[in-house]
C-alpha cells in the first residue's frame, strides 16, 4: 500500500476510535430510558416501502433531527475493483460517510438533505428534497430523490444491511455509456476490456441496471391504500442512467413506479417498472439517420420479496433491463439493437445470538445475445464469426458472506465479510475481497 493510502487509512481508523469513544462515554453517562435507535435516513420511510408518515396529535410543530451512517473499513480492495461506482468509490473504502438531516413540520411537511463523502471523495450533495403529505393516500416529494425502482434502496445504508457489498444489479457498471456511442458491437465489447476508459465525464456515465448510488432529480407521488403502498415518479434520468450528478444536457426523462403489498409484518411483495430515454443530447448528431435521442430507451421490470420470520430474514430480487443501442445490431438493423440484461439476487440472514447476525448473498447478471448477421466484425476476437450471436457483455456472479455484531442500541456494529466475484471474460476474471468494517450510526 502506498504511503498516502496508509496515511488515509490511519486517519480513518483514528476517527473511528474517536467516534466509538464518544459513543461509549455517552452511553455510560445516560440514565434510563436507553438511547433511541438510529435516525431513519432520507431514503427510507419518507415515501419508501415503509409508507408515508401520517398526521398525529397534538398540533404539528417544527423539529430538526440528524443522523449518520459512517463506516471504517480494512480490506484488500485493489484499484479497478468490480465494486467501483462511477465516482470510483466503493462500500469498502477506508472511510465512507452519509450524513443526513430532516427539518419537519409535524407529519405534514419535511425538508431532507443527504451528504456523501469518503477518504478520497470530498463531501458532496447526495439527496435534497421537499415532502408534503396531504393524507395517508397521497403525498409528494420533489428534488433530488432516492431511487424509486426496486427494493435495494431501503437497505442501501450500512446500518440497514448485514453485509458490506451491493447486489450487482444495483451497482455493477455495464460496458455502455450515455454520452458515447459504440461504432459497432465489436467496439462495445472492446469498452469492457480491463483498464479501458473512454474518457472523462463529458462522455457521460457508465450505465447500470438500477443505480442506487446516484439519486436523480424529479417529482414523486406516494401513498397507502390499506396494505398496498405505491410510488410513482417522473425523473430526469432512468434508473440505470440517472442525471443528477452529471450536469450535461439531456433530453426526455423517465416514468418510474413501484407497488408493495404487505401481509402483516412477515411478508412484503414488490413490483417495479420504469421506462425512459437515457442518451445525452451531445450524441444527437452521431445517431443513425432518421433517429433522435428519445428513440433510444431503457425499459425495466422488477419483482422482489421479503420474508421475516423469527430470527430469519430472506430477500430476493429480479430485474430485467432492455437498453436500445444504436449501431450494435450489425447488418440486421444498424439503427438499433436490444441489449437485454437479467439481474438477480438472493440474501439470507439469521440472528444466531443477541446482536449477532450471520448472512450470505448471491447476485448475478446474465447478458442477452446480439446477432452479428454475417458482418464478421467479431471474428477472431471473441470467437464469434459472422452469422452467429454473442453476449453484449460478460456475465458476472458475486457471492458474499459474513457476520455482524451490533451493540449500544444498534448505534455501533462490527462486520466481517468475504466476497468473491467471477467475471466471465476471456481470460476469466476472479476478484476476492476480505474486509473488517466498523459502522457508526445515529
């Protein structure tokens, strides 16, 4: 490890020691009742799967509260990890911090802010929105909003999941950008080569299936009808290509929706859908004749289930994504090709003792095939002569297992995790990670 990296890690763990010391001192000085559990982050509860907050008596009053999810991690993560996001950060960074605050007027209105930083990433705005609740059936949020599509968003904060990593469908960067067009299928595959980078942010972002790490700008309606909860939003970007952090001119937008149905506290069923254009206006002059930016879309469908029974918790998710991409269909239709991806994850957690949880997760991405139709452009490079089909990206599988111990009313947790990722490239890429993480939440 370089000297600069060692210094950053040392500073991060010194900060961790200080925060734990403060927590111990505070806990020792307190008298019953015990300290409250960690504050709910803006991404959960406030229009998420937990449902809107309802009016309560007495009359509303102004109140402010704040919270944090801060992690300190030791790991063998290397540069270029499959865990990296578009800003090059990962959940395995030595210091990872989310700081959030709520200014509320009873349960009627709220202004929420969420900040993000790591040891190598200066603090930046992650989320900022205003919320108004009309009644239990209808509320609105507007601003920089958490992801509507899928179930992962409610578990994305470190204090809300027993592991460290992220399911592939919510993090893994695809070999496709929204501000640069592949010349053909061969060049799209070339983008996936290890170490290749097609440029700075003026070429947009690498896509994902449903990217939780970047909230998007838009307006959302949410509410409850008995056990059924809904969220519907119009967003500037799509779930896989959000527009918030990349201030480039974009055309179109997307419509996103999610329904969840609760059967008591033991079972939650979820379904999500989204559709919208994903390309930046910068590429309009490079598109095939007779087409425009809004002709190329990302369409998604998803389903999820959560089962909680006694010490057991099971979460399973499925995501289907179809991205229209120009030029990658070869001779069949040079104007477009459907780049399909199937994403899945399954997670099992078991409380084996007070405060102790063991868990495991498997996630994967399976990429659809695109016909070469006799062009032969891939012949001799990927073993795909003309007239055959080839997957547009390399299939990926990730396994993660670990244990977590929580104490001080869940304000502090210690996690030990092992993660292994297989990328079916040529040659096959295998990444192994071991990590020890301290989580401080308030």
